[in-house]
């Protein structure tokens, strides 16, 4: 049976490490990291995610800045707010909650975030540096960074291993592949145009699943002993629950946990790591700025 | 026996297409594309490469700008020249010949080249856009672009195929992987830390070899019918030649040509394509600028 990687526990450990560092910063320089979140409109999921971030910030001593703009805010108005946050020395990280309303061009807004405050790590210049040998991005995208932290804190080495990433989104699959490559894995990227992905996945020592397909990865697809990180969060009908649904990953947990060496559950695996890595990026940005200016 | 892809002939075809377009631009707007090359010092290989580029420009009606700086030129001086070329409206492409002398930081110089004139396509912002879904770089790096042109002009489709790139340099392996991924191949990147690369390469419908290891890829490593693009140019001793050496690729041509469906020779495969793609990038940059301003 696979070791189940407890993402909640790992995230908690990292959060207390962050809290310690925040305390040190505050003692030494009288300053704390600041994370700004811009939300436009009233999407319920965005609101609840942002609430979670705000609470986590409070627990770790990170200062929250919340910019709530109405659904009908113009692109120019959103960008004006981003510019103000860029200029605010107490803000070390800026996150614009996606999706933005349809009348706004997301790319136009995101490229206005100062590179030194791009804690999501999605700026193309950051992604380019992540891809290139000998270059280092200022921030690593949160979910892929969380996946690699789960591996390293579980004692899974990456160098020289065969790693397969399932999915190639800009926010998970692609940067996860680039990170694994930088860590000297042999990397294969599998996606919707791949025929017979099972044959490729079966050769992998490390699988990162980020395809958004409920339970697509079966036990027979997995090499015995492999480490399987499941980024998927798909809701499936479940009449036995009050809500009528439950969340499942891209991996068939029941089957795969019998074959793999390590596996992350959904929920409670990668999920708790994403916000934690955002907080860690904010801390890193703050340290860079505060230590530079002192 | 594999079809040998004649890179010289393909390059010649593309060059005459470029010459036609240059003529049209000149007739319509009275303007021609301009390519500037900056060389620092007297390296013989750089000089001969630059000579080749200059000759090719002349043949196609592209205007050459040559900036020759002494070996001891300072970083600031080189950057000043780059800035002048950025500002010169007759220059549509800027190439700084590498390597630069040891006292100069190459990254500092290269990031000064205007993105709209970065015909090498090596700027991290360009690489980031190449990596990301839904983003398009202004220029594709020349050698990988040449590899894909050779495939498409030989009738080899990429979508859904298994592609393996051997090597992960910033100028060939990495961007070639990203280009293949954008073209919907299932991509694996193999490198010096990969154990038993032969097992991975054997599954490939398309192989791009850019490892810099003479004849490392053997006939038994290749899936029958695969397309094999050899970017390697390694010099090996050859006492039967006056020069005492000859150039060989990363692929064992004799063996692999018996198994593969397509193969590029060395020399005469990818080599002639690289300069041709540089000229094509210059034309594309010129068209963008000239058509925008008219």
C-alpha cells in the first residue's frame, strides 16, 4: 500500500516555518510581509478562496490588503489599482483573482503587476526564466512549487527519475514540467492529444496529474512504487451527501494507492499546499525587498 | 532506407520565398528588411559565420549592418551600440554574436536588445510566451524553427505524435521541446541525467537530437519509420582529410538511415536552415514594423 502524503500536515509545518520567519523579520526590521488581493465582482468561489487566504495571512502575521472592485469596474480602473499596489512599499505580493469579468482582458491586467510582486509567478518573463537553464525566476508558480515540496518532504528524489506530467495548463502542467526538468528529471508531458497515455505513465517514477478528468488514472497505469501527485479537483455527483456532490482527483485513489509508493489524496493533498506556497512566495518577496532596503 | 531530408535544398526554397517577399516589400513601401550583427573581438568562427550571414543577406536583398567592436570593448560600449540599433528604424533584427569576451556579461547585453528586434528569439520573455498556451512569441528561435520547417516540408505531421528531444540547451533543446508541445506532440526531454535514453528514444515517432555527442544515437535506438532530425555538429578526427577532421552529427547516420523513415544528414541538414530562419525572422520583423507604420 502506498504511503499517503498528508498535504494538510505538510502545509501546516511549512506555515509554522513561515510564521517563524515573519516574526524574525518583524523583530529585525519592524516590518511584515504584505499580500494584496484584488477581486472584481461577487463570484462565490472567488470570495471563499479569498476569505481562506485572508485568514491564513492573519494566522501567520502577514498583512492583508483587500481591493474589492464591482463587477462593472473597467480594465483601466483595475489596472490603476494594480499600479497603486505596485507603488505601495508595504505590499510585497499582488494577486489578481481570476477569472476576471468578461469585459476585461486578463492578460492586459496581469502584465501590469510588478515582476517583483508577481507572487503567482505567471508572468511570461517569469515562466521564460523558469524554462531556461542558468536563469532563475523571482517566484515559482504556487501549485507546481507545492507539488515539488510534497515530493521532497516525503523523501522522493527527482534527479534522474522519469517524470510524467499529465496536462499542460499554464498554471499547473506546464510550469510543473519545467520545474521537474530544472530538477534534472527526464520529463514527458502528456495531454489531450496523446494517444495511449497509459503506456507512457506506466514508465514514470513520478506522476503529476493535472488533467481535470475525474479518476482518469487507473491502478494498472502506474509503475509499482511510483510517487503520484494528484492536482485534480473534480466534483462528481454523490447523492449520499447533503451537498449532492464530492470532490475527486484525476487519480483513481482506491486503485492507485494499492500500486504506488506514495500518493496524495483529494482533498487534503495538493490543495492545502497552493495557498501555503502563495504565502511563502509573499514572504520571499518581502525578504528580498526588506533586506535590500536595509 | 530512410528518405534523406535535403536541408540545403529546403533552405534554398525558403530563401527564394524570402527574396520574393523582400521584393514585394520594396515595391510597395520602398523599404527593405535590415539585419544588424554585432561582433566583439576576432574569433575566427564568429567571423566566418558572420561572413556567411552577410552574403546571404546580400543575395536576398536584406540590408546588412555590421558593428565590429574590439576584443577589449566594455559592456557599456556594447550596450550603447545595441541601443543605437534599437533606435535605428532601418534595422529590424539585431544579432549579437556569441560568445562575447569573458569580461562581458552576456545576459546583460542580450536583455538590452529590443524585443521587437530579437530575431534570435532568446529573450526570456519570448521563451515564456513560447512555453505558454495562448501566448505567441514575436520570434521563434532559429534552429528549432528550422527543425520544424524540415519536418513540415517533408510531410511529417506532429500532432499527437511521440516526440523526443535529446538535449535541453536554451538555444536548441528546450525551445524545440516547447515548439513541439505547441504543435500538440507528446514531448519527452532526455538529457545527461537520463538513464537508458535508448528506451525512451525507441518509442519516438520524431527525434530531435541536440546533445553534442558524436554518433551517440544508434540504429537500434530508433523506431522503424521515425523522423530523425540531427542538430549535432561534432568534429571528429579524420586523417584521410586534409583538415584532419570531419563533422558528424549526434546520430549514427549509417545505422539510423537503415531504420528511420526520414533523416537529416550532417552537414547539409539542419545547418543551412538556421541562417535561413534568421533571415526569415528578420523579414517577419520588418513586415510587422513596415506594415504598421504605413
